[in-house]
C-alpha cells in the first residue's frame, strides 16, 4: 500500500562536510514535528550516519538490514518523543555507500510499503558529490543547500549545483547560510554564490535565511540533544524555527510526483 497524499520531500545538502547540515536537518525536522506535522527524517549519509548520534538514540537495526532482507523498513523506524520518525543509516558501512541497482530497487519497495501519511520527508544527505547525494537530491522537490563563509563551501556548493543542473535538470535551489557572524554576512555569502551561478549556470537561487554561529550548537551536540529543545531561546534555535516557518509555507505538490513512491522511483532511475 502506498501513501495516499502528497509528501513534501526536502533534500538538505551542502556540497562539503562541516557546514552543519545535519544539525539543521535534525532541528528543522523536530520543529516541523512539534507543529503537529507528520515528519520523517531519513539519514541518507549512508557511509557515515550521525542523525541518531545527534539525538542520542539507540539504533539496533538500520537500512543495511532492510536491504539484506532481514527486516522491513517499518521495523527500523525510530520515533522520538515529539513523534518525529527517523530512518537511521548505517554507520561506517562502506557497502551502503555503494548500492547496486537491485539494492536501490529494494529501498524503493521498502519506502513504497511504508504507507504512512507523512507531511514531510527530510533527507539529510552525505557531503560531497557522490551518486548517493545526486540520487537523493534529484528525487526531492526542494533542495536546501547549506553554505558557510569558507571559499571551499562556496566552490563545493557551486560544483554540486552544476552537476545537478547539467545532469538532472534541477533549476531551483534554496540557500541557507549557516554559522554566520551577522545577518549581513549571510546575505554576502548568498551574493557570492549568486554571482558565480548567474554567470555560468541557468539556475534560480532563493535565499531562505541564515543561522548564526552559536556556541550552544556544540553544547547541544555534546549532550546529544537537539538545540531547539535544549536551548530554545538561543540564536541558532530562533533562526532554525524561523526557517521552519518558511518551510511550512512552501507549497505542497498536488500532483502524483508528490507521493513517496515517486520520490523513491526517481531516486533510482
């Protein structure tokens, strides 16, 4: 049985590691869940899972076990106290990062079977421009690209957009600037990125805001608790909630491609 209503699928990616995208993914998913939405967070960093670590969750089984046919996808979903559902990836398993097409097809079937009435599926991708990242981002309806004020972050984000645009016809990207010292710095990062894309790529960038550098992020990660729960009034929490409010206003697709099976099918084409 497939899902009966459209699901908003958002891929959260960065082009490189260290830009803080998992922190944004986890807290954004949690915020949406706390608003009464049905949210699932897929840890798609298949070689280096860390969503469960960030939330202090005990994971017995993961996607690896689903692929091996040892259990169903439903068996590995972890639900946290707010109702947020998490699909853990497998940590440190190189094989997961190199799935065969048959295994990909297995993942699709598993997701089609989940049949849960989700409002949002957030996909936390791995860093870099691997097949995994490309698969997950091209299958999503919205690509949220996390960048920070480092030359490598800008160049890697650009490289990722270039490949997604050239090979998968993705034309729209939503940009969030992370770990900024001032809101102005966020706009400057976006301007730098736009300048390059305007010159060389035919894509539409939309600036969706910035998340300030905040010492509490590190504290929350150390305590394995989401920052919006642990330090709800801290600058990063306030910014992530503001981002969440924007996400709630993004239109939900009304066509067939909004269904989860279609997401999964696009994932492995």
